[in-house]
C-alpha cells in the first residue's frame, strides 16, 4: 500500500506504476465538466486560478447533497474522458494527480508522460463508502454550479488504483489482455 | 371506473425514488455476491467486494448508493378503467421534485441540452405510459445514471446481419465502453420494431428483474449466449480486466419491417436501481 499526502511528492508520483493501490490523506479538490471549462477559460485569458493546482490532486466528482451530520453526500467518481480536453492546461500549471473512472484518450496518456503526472481510478458506484473517507468538505468557488462547484475535501485513506502511470503503462490494457478469452 | 388520487401517485413516486437510490434490490446484491466468487482476477474480486460493501453501507445508513442519482425514468402501466382527475405527468414530476429536493439526491437534469442550466429539482422525469385492460395501476421507477446511458447505442441493422450482426454490435459496444459504464453491467437489448420502438424496448428490458429469463426461446438463447461471450471479453469489474464484465443480458423483441433489423443496446451500471409498486 502506498500513502500519498499533499502537496504530492513529484518523485513519488513518478514512481507509481499502473496497478498500485494508493491511499490518499490530505486535501484534494473536486471538479467536473463545468468547473474545468471555467478554469481553462481563465488560463486562456491569462488570469490566475481560484485554486493552486501545483502538485495537487483533482477528483472528478459531483456529490449528492450531504445529509445532516455528514461532511458530504455520496461521492463516487464520474467518467474522466469528458475532462480530457481540459487536462493539458492544468498539467501545465503543475497538476500531478487526477482521480476519476474509465478510460481516457491516447493523447491524454502521452500528456502524463510529458508532465510526469498520473491518472488514478476510484471505484465507480462505491459512492457511499467513499464518502466515509471524506472528513471535511467546503465550497471553494463556483457555488452557482451546485454539485459541480469546486470543493476542497479533506480525505483520510481515500482508496484509488493507479490506472495510467507516468511511463505509459495502462492498467485497462494490461488487465483486459490478461483475461480476454475471445 | 376506478379513481386514483394524484396526491397518492406523487407520494408513492417520491418514496420509490428515495428508496431506489439507497436500497439496492436483493436480487442485484445476490448476483453481485456470486459474481465476486466467480471472478478470476484478484483486483476484480476486490472491486466487486468494495461494491457489495458500498451497497450494504448505503442500505444500512440510508445513503445514496451512487452520487449519480440519475434521470428519473418512470413507466406507468395504466388500466383503461382507471381515471385521474388532473395531470398525471405533473403528479409524477411533483413526486420526483420532492424526492430529489427533500431526499438529498443529486439534481442532474438541465433544462435545455444546449444552454445546460440545471432545473435544480431533477425534473422533468422521462415518463412512458402503457394502457392495459382492467383497473390496475402499476408504477415502475429507475434512477438512470449518465455514465452507462452514454455508452448505449441504437443501430439499424439489415436482416442479412442476423444474430451474428447483433452479437458483434453488442460485443463491440461493451468492449469499447470498457470501464466507463461501471461494469459489471447489465445489457438491455431491444430487437425489432422500428427506430424508436427498439430503444424503448431496450430500456424496458433493463426494468426486468435481474434473475428472470425471456419466455421466448429465441430471445432466451441469445441472452445466455451473449452473457457468456461478453464475459470472455476480459473487460472485468470497472474495466481493470477480469471474467465478470456483465451480470445479465435482457432481450426484448417486437415484429418489424421486412427490410429492417433495428437493434438498441441500453447499458446499465452495477448499481441497478429500480422499484415497482401496484396501487
């Protein structure tokens, strides 16, 4: 088991390999389609971002509203490929870890090698269990986006699997090749 | 004639959606547990184990199983002797509104596909109505997630494509979707009818119980063969590789044009949430 805290250690990120299980403890940011669009529009205009993405973790999630007494609602990963068009500008700013689910483009995989970043998967649909590892949640910006706003999460032992590493390995490809019987 | 109060429909719809989001059906849970035993990949077994753990936790603590509490799909089977005083669609939407705003469910509907402004109460629902003889009234609901819906396909095949053409389309669709629709999935197939009919049949197929079988021997054979062939693809739980990619295949059919072989594939994630009630 590999432990990761923030800001993430660049050497640790580069040493991760597809298939490794990582437990993240510390601060991570949430963002999905609408928030990514806004962040990239700011960068295009040369304006500063509302969050410091350098050596940080972005988790692609739009949680349900928190029930009374809970830090956050159910909070499983959303499909990551929709964020592919926004990935490079954020990696240029130093983003090192992205967490979501499902496969992404070949171009995205190459960008990970270029910027020394990784793509992790959380378990899709395990949203109630994942919410138990999120201890604190606050909106940072884009409150008008509701579930799609950027949230700052404090997590403890957040479980994720290294899916694409920074040297070109792809867990999906490796796994499917191993078990394909057709 | 039998009069049904719309307020009763609204209350029922509200309860059913909250319950569906938090409470996985027993037969889905059983199917997942046996899939965990059958899965050959250690990581795949770990993933299914975490899914089962999640579903039990959600049930125990009354939390949504998945943060994507979906678009509200409602199928009404209305006896022709039933009367409603007022707008049944509005009664359904009011139930959805109350479920999603009062039940801590995520609002995932935008008012227009291009301006994309959230309606903030998850309405409108997608409502399908079927009229049957008698005075019965049945409600089926499913919160349908976007990840698996996005991997669904409608294709107009030609008769010469036959069973082999249908199988190839299904296998390609599931393989190419990989981990995106949150496998292990359930595949709903609508074969025949026409362009819109096959899509609706594929959705109706997903409303069937996970452990039932088609009474039609041709459809049943296709269900069994496709389930085995999909599970040979190697996609596995969440796409990480494995021998359990699909939990069940459901095939619904309808007569069609001599020139056509319409096929719709509707994909359902492992969080196969639905509820049924008869009023």
